[in-house]
């Protein structure tokens, strides 16, 4: 019977299933409605039963849950570390990440790993045992003799282990080879004698500095760590994969029309004019078919980065990122074909602008500009061929200033000031020097300004309605603005102030001044003698100009220590929609302040960037993103352009630093919100309560009251981590301090505190990066032997270090330096314990000598010997 039933069921299975599906499909809404109705009718009863059950069995449920999680975790960890380690385990067999080891799972491996990593204690334990054995208090004579024998044996063991820390010449050489290989050094001290590239028939002693034809970014070729080597690729222009860079017919027609535009512009103030083709600043490469000269093909390439040699096919140089995307058939990000073209002013002969000139032509101004000018005739001469020296000081202000009428004397001087500084009684001499020099740093070159504004009026949509007048009319406007600029100059001539200023300057001030990228070559208009007299000459001269951005993390409107808290409370109240105007008025009535004009920079997109630096973004666009902030990749791409226009603009570098600092704080708040949403929900409930709002009213009115402390206590813990990565923020240093403490708890006290100052101005690699590249074949692309012989090389530190913690800082004169704590087995306890044991002292001395050593160049030894032997050697003229 069962067999017959199964047979009938199988025969009618498809029919029954089809009928059931059809029935469910036809009555789905009715069935779901009935289910919902029954669920709603019994909802309260079911929920009440569930709550009651959980309440009665809460401890049992939680205990079972914890036990389940514990078993699952132990099972997963046991499966992950199936190979149980012991004291025979080799270093190569140890897991890469041992931070998750549990003593219960593998105690031998955990102890072994701890012992191997904590090299500090390998010596310190022996030293402590030796010190205990050498103590004679409360010991018998026999015990003292036995302990001394054991101590002698331990001293020999410790001595042997200390000598294992010596950095041998082989270790030094290995470290140097690794360093020079990663840095691309090809001189006799490096691993390579030269860097040759057959694809472009070029040879360089150091790594080649190549520029990408697609995106314009320059990098060193074929250097880096073994797993992160960056290489450029060389593709012949006939490669079909490069067809994505070709201009279509419409783009080609538009480009040909642009190339027909010519401007007749002045090249000096004496009436000499020259033809300029403004659209040559656009990067388009024209390929002419050698077999058919009339056949031209246009590519979205930087012409300078295309290699054309008679004996080689025409080659496009592509960076690793662009090549990877081209290889996959995609247009590279941030390439010209992707719409990112800043313009290259050098192609048409536009001169670099000084800070004063940039301020005149910029549509948006982010900083208050103070041009400080002083004499260069006393002890610290920052530019040997100039009678003057100066500094452009930029001050933060509350909002970017948009200039409506750019061609008025009032706009040219709005927000920029001149400050003449010197010793008492030097005003007349300084004023005479400045007026005689006609320096572009103060006066501005009228012909250069007219050139730039005329070109921008053609290429930049922001300047299309500029309404530029004739050159003579423009000269009169600039002269009028300059007269007012000089007549309203601030004057400070005080011996005490000058003395304090000179004391604050460090030893790299002169180096920084003489490496100014804008005005290196002075005219022969100044013949500075020892009595600082001016030669009668009509030619203008320029002096070295340094740049400085002044920012204060605690600056406020009222210059009060509680202003930051008061502003914080106001912003909280504004976010919550609370009306605290009366409380604000009560606070401000008792405080003198300057007015503030806040502007939402997020609404303007990249306008604040491109309008403030038109000499970099000549077409009025940057990355075509509707955001005010640039990512780190975009900043790197911008500052490493082969034209070096952005990298040589100090004001732009200040601006990029400023927005990166502010937006890092915003990203910190966002990350904090995502990582701990419950804390923010709790904060939201707390802030919307009536009690909290009353306390907030009191905090806004009086930031020192008890209610203010209560509000801060609630808010600060949630937002503490938001600004820990903000550059120069109040929490950045505290974060570094915590990391240092953590390393010291792990590895013990450091052996040394090292300060390293980077001599970037004498570094050949950095020096080459400062130049704009005219092609991919000559300097700075390649480094010749004569060039490298003029540059001094630095040193390398190598040791058997267990840990290294370091922080970077910036001096007041713009030089970077770092402080580092070096941890190794020779910790302070071992050094101190070895001080009274000669054998150990000798071993420690050998180790320290192998780690720390210095070499002075030969000329300093010669100078010292001459000064020592010749009593009246004129050191001031050396």
C-alpha cells in the first residue's frame, strides 16, 4: 500500500505542485493580509511573553552566549595556528603576526616570540644577575667567592652578547647599498655605476627623472624598495593603444582655431612688443607623418615629454599609473585626455610672478599679505649681491576675498601692506635703495602684469570680462597703486627689535635666501661695497624674497584664552538650532573684538583654488571636481608637474597645507562618527534634553562657569580622537607622545636621542626636482658627473635597532628636521651597569663606535689647521 501511495504521489507530483503554486499566487495578498492581522492581534502578548522569558532566563542566556563565543574564538585561533611552536622553532617558521597569540593556545611559541622580540632584556637580565652576585652584604666569605666566580662567567657571556651588537663594515656596506639602491644613486659609492635607458638612448649617473606625457607628473625612474619599484614605460606612437589620446575632428578643429589667435604684448616698459600665441600653453602634441608631411595627427600629450630622435621611433613616456590604465583600454586619471590640463606658461615666454604681482592679478585672495623689506648690509647677509632683503609674510583671515574690480588701484592694494624695517636712523638709506632698485617684489613689473592679464583674458573663462585697457592706461593705474602702496607703508626702525630678530634666525636662513626660485640672478645695478653705497645706475634689481605663513592654532576673535571654548559652545548651539543671540551679546559686550565674515568654502568648489592661482591654472580649471579640498594623490600630481609651476609657488603650498589641515579634522569627525555611532546617538539624546540646553545657554554666556565644564565633559570625550591627525593640531603632539610611551613600555628606555636636519638644498635629487623639465633627454632628466661632483652627500645611520620612534618638525626659517628615539639591546640600564666593569666598558665602547661616527670634509680640517698655526689668520674673510 505504501508503495502504491508513493507511486501515485510521484505520478501526480508535478500537477499538485503546479496547482499549489497557482493557488498561492492567486491568494498571496489575502494570505499575507491574514498573517499580518493575526500577528498584530497577538503582537503584545507575544512580546510580553518574550520579554518575560528573557528576564527570567537572562543570566542563563548570557552565560551560554559567552561560552559559545569563547569556544568559537578558541576554535578559530587553534585552526589558525595549527603548527604549535616550541623552543626549536626557527625564525622563518614564526608567524608574521604574533600579536593574537594566547598563552593557553601555544605558550612555548608565545614565550619564544616575546623573548626574541624583546632584545632589551637579553642583556639587562644578565646585567641584573651580575650586579646581584657582586653584592657582598649579608653573604659569607665562601658565598662571596662562589658568587664572584659565577659573576665572572656571566660577564664573559654578557661581553660576548654585547659584541654581537657591533655594526660591522659588512653591515654598513649592506645598509648603504640598500639605501643607495632605493634612492637611485649610481655613483661609485652606489650599487650601480650608471642608469642607462636603451629606449631613449640616454645615460645618467643617478636615476633618471622622467615626466609622463599623459599626466605630466615627474618621478624618478626604476628606483624604490624591491616590492615597490616605480618604472616608466616607453610606448611608440604607432602603438594602437595610444589611439585613445587622439583628438577627434571637432576637438582638432577647435584647437586649430585657437592656434590662430595671436597677441601683441610688451616685453619691457620701453615700448618693445612681441607676438604671443596664448593657446600654445595648452598641451597638445602634433605628429607629422614623415611620408606625408601634410598629414597631421594631434594627441593629448605634453609635447616636451615626447622623445624624438633621428635614430629612434617617436616614443611617448608614460608613468606606471597611466600605463596600467592605458594597457586596460582606459583613459588615465588626471591626464590631459581626462580633462586635466593646467597650462604651461614657459612655452610662450611668460615670466614667473613675484608675490606682489600674483596678488594683483588674483581674483581670489586667501591671505593678508605683508611684504617686509630691510637692509642687507650688516652681519647676516642673506644675499651677497643685493643691498636689500625681504620676506613675504602671510596672515590667515576669516574668509577668502573675491575681487570684483581687478583693475582698480584700490583692489591692487586691498589686503597687502609694505613694512620697512631697519636700525635707528636707516630709514632714508633704506628708502633710497628701495626706490632705486625698482624691485618687482614691491613695484611689480607693469609689462609682466599686462602680459599675464592679456593671456588670461584669452584662455581663462574667469577673466573673459576683465576689460583690460591699453598698455599705457594700465601702466598709469599700476603706478598710482604703487604710489599709494609705498606712501602707506609701515615703518619700524629700532635697534632692540632688530637685535631680537637676528637672534631668532637660525643657520639655514642664508641658504634659504640664496635658493629663492623666483629671482636668482641680479642685474648689475647694485655694486654693494663695505660702506653700502649704491652705484649710479638706472637698471632695476631684485632681492631674495622668503615666504612665511603665520598661523596660530589658538587664534581667536577676542584674543582670549576662553574664546575657543566660547566658539565651540556657539557652534554646538547653532547645530542644535538653539537661539543664543542674547547670551552671545552678553559675552561680547564685555570683550573688545574684531569683526568676522565667515564664508562657506564648500559651496564654491574649486573656484577658490583656480581663481587664487591663475598662473598655475591658466584655463580656470583644476581637477573638475566640485570640492574645495584636494586629495593627497591630487596634491602629489599637482606639485610634481614637470613644469614646476605649482611647486615653485610658495603661497599655493601654504594654501594646500591649510586645506589639508582643516579637512583632516573634518575627516576625523566623520571617521569617529562611523566607528562609534552609539556614542553619537547618546550625545544626540543628551544634547536635545532640556537640562543640557539650559547648561549650554549658561556656557555661552560664561565659558568659565560650572555648567560650561559639564558641557565640555560631555562633548570632548566623543570628539577627542577626531583631530589627532590634524597637522600642528593640539592633539597631534599628544598622540606622538602616547606612541613613544607605548614603545618604551615594550622595548624599554631608548639608547639615544637623535636629531637629524635635512640638507635638502644640497641634495642632488631635491635639487633636480626644483627645475622645470624641457624634455626627457637632458638635465634635470639626467644627472651628469660634473653636476654630482658639485653636490655633497649625506650619511646613513645603521644599527641593530629593535625600535625607532620619530617625529618631524619645521624650524622657523623653513627647514625640516626630525627627532628620533633609538631602542636597542644596549639600553641605559646596561650602559650604567657596565660603567664599573672594564671588560664590559670596552665592549660597549666598540659597539657605540660602530654605530655613531662622524666625518668632516677635508676643507674644514685644512681651515682649522691654518687657523691654529697662523695666529692672525683673517677668519672673517674665509
